[in-house]
C-alpha cells in the first residue's frame, strides 16, 4: 500500500507539471510509431492504472530513480528513461505489451551488475524486477520457486536455514537470473552443474507480451535456449529450481597471500591440483572452488601485486588437507582458515556483500578467457604487465586479474548438447577487471590493458578456440566465442529468435542478432532491430 501511495503521489506531482513540460499528445495505441520518447509521467498515467497496487513507475525527476538505476559498473551504462517496478508476475505482460505498442525499448534488470558493452546501446524502460523476490520451498523438499528478481545472498541464506542448497553465482550481491540465463558459474557446480542445470521450469514473458511456461515438456527448444542464451528470449517472472539437502554444517576455507616470486610454484601446484584440466576422479566435488587474483595490497606494496588465493571445501579441514599440502608448502606472506556455514563462505573468500567486489560505482573494464590449464609462462607475462600498468597508472591500483577454478564433475556429467551453455570443457575461467573511479581520460588505456591481458591468455592456449563466458563478455567478442563454434548451436538459436522474438527486442545483452547501430537513438535501434528480425525470418533462421 505504501508503494501505491508513492506512485499515486509521484503521478499527481508529475501530472501537475505536465503543463510546463511537453507532453506527447497521443492517445494510447493511436500513434505507436512515434511514441518511444514518452515522458515517464505519461507512462505513469497510462500504464500505471493497468498495474497492481504496489507497482512503481519512476522518472528521472523522482528521488527513487537514482537508487533504482545505480549501476555496479558505470563504464557501460544503459540509458534509462524510466523505471517500472512490477509488483506481481501478472504486471509483466502488461508492461511488455505497453512498451511494445509504444515502441519503447525495455530491459529487465535485477541487481544491475550486467557489465557488457552491448548494454550501452539500450535507451528505454528499465523493468526493475527487484520486487519479485519470493523464495518458496516446495512441500516435497525437492524444488524452490523463485521470483525473477531474487539474488544470491537471499537464496543461499533462506535455503540453508531450511536445510537445503541450490546453485547460484558465487557472489552474494549478484542476481540469480543474470548469471543463470548465461549458464551461471558457482561453488556448487562440481555437484549440480552450472546454475541453469538445476532449472525445472521458467515462467517467461515473450516479446509479444504473452506469458508462457517453458520446461522439458513445454516449449522444450526454448527451455534449451534459456539455459545459456536466455537473455535473448524473454523476461523471466519466476522459475522453479531443484534444491538439494544442504549436507555438512560447515565448509572449510583457506586463503593465502603469496609474493610474486612464488608465482611459478603456485600455478604449477594449481595445474597438478586439477590434473592439467582432466578433473575426472582427481579434482573432487568437495574441493568446490578456488579462485586467485593478482591484486595490490597497499600494506605490502603499492606498486607490486601479490597473489591472493582462496580455496573452499565442502567438509572439514582434515578432509581438505591432502589437496592443500602442495599449497601449504609454498611459503606465504600470510594465510587464514576456518569453518563456516555455506552462506558465510562468500564473506570469507572475498565475494560477500561487504567485500570490495560488491562495491557499486567503479569502472571495471574487463575481458575474459576460458582455459583448461594455466600456462605458467603466460601467467608470468600477465603478472609483469600488471605491475608495469600499475606503475604507469596509479589510478588503476584497484585492478584485479582473476583466475577461477571450479570443481567440474557436475558440469561434465551433463550432455553438452542439452543446453545452450557451450563451454563445459573449460574448467578455468579468467578475467581482468581494470578498476578505477570513472574518468574518461583513462578509458582508452584501461581497454588496451584489458585486451592485451585477454590476448595473452588466448595466445598461451594455442590449441583452444577463444571462448567467452557470456556473463563475463566485454561485448565485442564474436557470437561464436560466446554461444559456441559448432554451427548447429547458432542456427538453432537464430531459428528460435525468429520464432520467439522476431523483432529482436531482446538484443541488449550480448545479442545473438546484434543491434547494429551502437549508441544510436532508441528509435534507430528499435527499427534496426525490427529489420534484423525481419531479415532473419526471411532467411528462415
Ligand atoms: C561482482 C560480480 C560478481 C559476479 N560473480 C559471478 C558468479 O559468481 N557467477 C557468474 O556466473 N557470474 C558472475 N558475475 C557475472 C554476472 O553473471 C553478470 O554480471 C550478470 O549479468 C549480473 O546479473 P544481475 O542481475 O546482477 O545484473 P542485471 O544488470 O540486473 O541483469 C543482467 C541482465 O540479465 C538479464 N536479466 C536479469 N534479470 C532478468 C529476468 N528476470 N528476466 C530476464 N532477463 C533478466 C537482462 O538481460 C539484464 O540485462 C559477476 C559479476 C559481477 C559484477
């Protein structure tokens, strides 16, 4: 009720000021090809009454607008003309129908951590999913129903307290669906596969505003696509996922900080640890995740990076110890260890709500590479480059070069053809995030460094085609590197686009069919999207 009141007041104030603004004199639906610059107040007065009581509609003049649109990474910023917050799933088809009828580009968002450059082509209505936050464990204890705006921390805590876990990304502050629609990498993937492998069904609003359910038995091809390329196909209002008994009461963690002279020893130990990329039978499920980074710790040095590494084990120290002996043998500056319940693991391994990783508002210019083994020579080159750049640009001191190694048995156990997620053979995920206070004069240098690092990783793995985890993409990578090189994958995805999103309205998050005119106006983008959609229908894709 409070929210409805806010909407009503906000609408009234906005309507009061209509006289001095320039309202579009157009009745609903009667001039749909000229209405994509509608003022939020017009939208509030037209769409608002169709929506449920607790919905909100904010324009740039509303005080809430800032907090609803603040981005984790302002480097690539979608242009938001208005924010609509659905309060029930039934609101979403109405919002999409209204936006489509009025040619307003729309984009669903949950936690606003999307960081691909393609988002900056967006100019329109943000559908803020954050009020759709239900987490309902089903009575049989086998699944949970989740709203389209839920995020990792809340899911982990609520399920754990009830005796369960399910897959999510590793970072507490990040949404569930942003990661999961691209596969979703997280600490339980050694057991249950990538996050989307636990999907049972999704309630999706398509581009034409129709609400459908997709699962193994309903629209199974679209279900396949939603598991790896889902950002291209619809707004997920809710989903049902498998849940699993939570297992042990505490997980063991250990973090190390090493100086650079130990670099070769660390990466050799790491390659031995995952058996040069052949995880089977060697890299245990329980040894769930280890992640390292080159980072500056000013108390140690302001110009020379250290190697930070974190291991987490689903079980006790004693069980984990045989896997950590090789790392314990490398003399560390410091190390830390302990046992905590699973929801506290992000907090002790650098990915919790209060970690620097979750801070909003800094530029993170990033490029990723998917790998199988660490090329030790390459890791040294990338480290040397890191120090060189930090010395040259002290503003980049918060930059991290990140190396992630997930346990892989659960991912390998699933037939790669059964989902659009194409990278089951890449156990190692690496990326650089050049991090600094927004400052356009540094952007070119940041991009150049990030690209050079990505190129070094790829050059150091000449036997692999370059791969890009879609959720870590910079946005200028090839579609093949994001969605797979096997031709059938893109053919299938393009065919599904022609069927489910023929006008290419979902084209702002590493699109399969690109919006061809970066940074053009919303009107140009929208009509480009339409004609690209028409072309792909013409090609029978
Ligand atoms: C600090 C940090 C940590 C990360 N950790 C991980 C990790 O552990 N594992 C991992 O796999 N990835 C991780 N990522 C990458 C992450 O998957 C993407 O950045 C993702 O897009 C973030 O989702 P979000 O909801 O937070 O962001 P948003 O910007 O709100 O959403 C991103 C995109 O997802 C789509 N979307 C979101 N909600 C919906 C919905 N309900 N229906 C339809 N589409 C929707 C939209 O296309 C939207 O543009 C991390 C990113 C950051 C910045």
